[in-house]
C-alpha cells in the first residue's frame, strides 16, 4: 500500500515539474541550425541563409509546450 502511494507521489511531482519547466522555459535551441540561426550553403559554403526550421531566430518551441499550452504570447 505504501509503495504505491510513494510511486504515485513521485510520478505526480515529476509531471508537475515537467509542466512547470515547459511554462518557464518554452524554447530550446533549434535542432537544424544548432541555435546559430543561419545555415551555410551546400555548394557555396561561404554563403549563408536563414534557417528554414526556426525562421532565423535560432530557437524552436518545445514539443510539450506546443502540445499542452500552445505558443507563448
């Protein structure tokens, strides 16, 4: 009986902590450009373009934030 209660409390605390971290830190470094906001050209490597995944800002919204709350205001 006590083992189930302890497990329930630990899982509950973990879920609340994760949701809190989504609320406080909604952004992560862009996985495609690694947070640099620009990509080098494939043929002419000296040329630069804005990252198409993050739109050139170097960050992207966390999946859990998008799923539970939507984009921040």
